[in-house]
C-alpha cells in the first residue's frame, strides 16, 4: 500500500511509528448500532473532529486507510521542521565568524540528521495513535471507507451507520503531467523523508513553500541545489518584495535559481536525471541525482463512493462545501485539505471545530469567519495574514500600508538579522488592521500578534500603547503602531498643539 513507502526505511524507529499510527496486528472493532459521527480520515481535521466530538459525549467512529496523523505527522510539518532545525544549526555555525567566533570545519552527517527526525517523529506519534483514540472512547477502523448510502459507510466488510459523517481525507502530492517524469523517478514530500543518503545534486521543481524550505535545507546539508520556477520569483503567492528577501537569502546559501523557466520533459541517463527546460526561448539541460517536485496537491476523493451519496466534488479542487462545511448531502460534512484552499494544519484544526458545532449541535458556525495566518519556514521565515492590497488596485486604494524594516530595529541589528520587514495594511484613514506580512527569523511566531489583533478588532493605536520588551524583534510591530499615530498629527493638529503649548508655557 502507498502508506508503506512513508515508513521506509522500516527500521526499529519507524516500526515504533507504525505501531502507533497503523498497528499491523490491529483488529477493527464491531460497529455500534449507530454513531453520532463517522469521521473518514485521521489527519489533523479528522483527529480533532473525532476527539472533540467524543469529548462532548458523542459516539464516534474514525476510519483511516493509511497512517493516523496524516501528512502533518508523517510526511509534512513534523519531519520537515525537524530537518529545518538541523539546517539552521549548520547555518549558525557557518555564520559564526561575523560574531567574532571562529568555528572549525562543519562535519555534516546526513544519516544522523534523518535518524534524529525519525526518532522525534516516532516520539510524537503516540498523541495521534490508535491506542490513544481508542482510550478516548472512539472506535478506530483501518481500511478504505466507502459510502453506500446517506447514513451508512462500509470499511473492511463492516457497516457503520451514522447520524452525520465528516470527510477529512486530506490531499496528496499531485502527479505533474511532465513527459518522462514518472519514468525517471522523483521525490515528493511523501518520499523525501525516507532518504538515507544525501543527493549530491538535487533538482527542485517548484518554488512554493515545500520547494523553498527543502531547497534551502539540502543546500545547507551540502547538496548542489537547482530550483526551477515558472514565475519571476519564488513564493509567487506572497508579496513580491517579501519573497525576494527569502530568495536572496536562499541564493546566499548557495541555491541556484532558474526563474521564468518552463519544464519541457525529463529523462534518465544512467544514474542521473536530466530535466529539459526552456528559458527565454533557449533550451537547457539540468542534471541531478534526484528530483524533488514541490508543487501541486490532489484531494483524496478516490474510493469514497461520493457519487453514490450525492456529494459533489472536483478531482482537482476537492469536495464542495458551503460556508458551514456541509456538502451537497446534508448529512455529510467535510473539513481540512479535502475542501479548503488553506492547506495548513492549523486551518484544518479550526475547520474541525466548526464541524463539531455544526454536526452535533445544529450550529451555524461559518468557515468564512476564520482569520487564517500562514508561514513558510525558510530562513528568514515569511508569514502572512489577511489581504494583499498590492494585487487589487481597488483594494489598494482603500488601504493604508505601513512598513517597518528590521534594519531600524535594534534587536534585529544586534542579532545580525536586519534583512526583512513588518508590513501592516489598514482600512484607509483608520487603524483597523486588514492584513500583514512579516519577513524575519521568527516571523511565524510574530504574526500571531497581528492575527490576535485582527480577530479581536484591536487597532494599531492600542498596539502602539502596549509596552513591548526592549530589545526584541517584536518591537517592530509596536513601531508600526507609532507610524500610524504620526499620521494623526496633521498640520492643523500640530498648529493647535503649538498654540496651546505657547499659551501654557
């Protein structure tokens, strides 16, 4: 089965992972007469839905055909951040001379880096394990779940009847229609973390978050990395100047970029893989030992029998839902990557909370009310929340934007991390925050202050009046508040102040 590839190499550590997230000796339970909720898929959305519903007293069945924990635990957030942490340690040692520290030659053991990642992943896995969810009172089933009617699902020959069901099957790496790619062999996030040897030359197709994070990691590990991107810069969904800060940092690490580049085909010559590309109407060959495809996600709608129960879906976009996360079958809901454009663990978590309210208690919680931040964990990190006024002329005219470069923030200067900025977008003539971008070493941590302010309608004036410890890089956000306050000091207001102060002198 597909999930077994994610457990390679099947050593003692990965066997520990398997014993938690898909035990080989697992026996599916006998179904109860009827469940309040049947949840299909045990990734973040499914696990949060199942645990939350069971905690409220519902009788819940949880169905998973692969590994519990989904992408996040097994082939996403957890393993990627483990190796990103290792790559940052390497960069810190290499950059030590600017602080007056002479480090000896860095010795990198790729096998140990990957071994540490697998060990930590296995240690985290009990939280998402079949054992834990059984102890929560949930009936856990392994196998392909398939709807047979609007109130029944079958798995492993057993019939599960339900009042409501939730589809939380997520998404997987897409198969790109590049001639020769499949025949030549390539890596995705689902196979990358099974590597035991460092590729000497790595070709990364796609400059999205996965492509950028892993390109920077592997060049720091010692690979010769070429990143191919069809746009004029990486992270094309972000603000262009923010993305270029990240791109410049990656280039300084040694990543070679081929931008505005179209991939024509791929072939294999001996042990090497050749990617044929076109740039400015010229064709070039890029040679590598491995190819990592870092773009494209395909929703996991196959095998669910959605047609039988009137659930509309698109093979590329996923399951169709309304603002209450209800599918075109009123008994069946969906949450997470299978139905959302925001394919993040934290958004899946909060979509699951909406599903719990709406399925069990006839709630009217709306997905559109969520304010969802995100972060790409390159060095520096790039985090965003809310609007992009630069992409919409009309929207741009209705907003005021304030930018605070870290080159004017004392702590960033002292840390040697001056590259980057905080940019906040407000409703024109107001301090109401509509969005923000942060490019910084710890942008992912810093963006939460802005998200909290947006969620609770806290404007820049209150942020400016909130004392931030000095010196911190988060003080850049307070400085943005000061920028807004200075705009209130119009010539008329200043003249009135001047007259008053003259009279009271």
